[in-house]
């Protein structure tokens, strides 16, 4: 399983790749979504710039687990479960 620091490094790299390709700086708060769900696939065709709400909704529709204020939320089959740590 990838370490958290590796995922963070990959996210930063994805942002730099997107900005370099589009010759534009992303505004603060804009996030990069990996279309295939693999945070290590930083191919430009796999990267989409989204605002945080849009990013959250994408993962909601996919039934993914997402972090919210340090807690993990699992969506799926019209239910929500919250894991408090």
C-alpha cells in the first residue's frame, strides 16, 4: 500500500504536470482529479482540474471513501457511514 507521503508527492506532481501542459497556474483551492482513480497515473489525459465541491461530488457518485475533516466517509447504495478516528 502506498505511503501517505508518496500520495502527497504524486498530487503535487499532478498539479505541476497539469499547469505545465495548460501553461496556466491553477487558482488556490483548485484540485486535480485522477479520472481513472489511480493517484499515481499522472498522464495528462488522466488529470482534470476541479473545485473541491465538484471533486467531492465526483467521488460521491463513484461510491468512494473520502476524507472529511480527518474522518473517512464511505458512500454507496444510498447510505453514508462515518468512521471517527
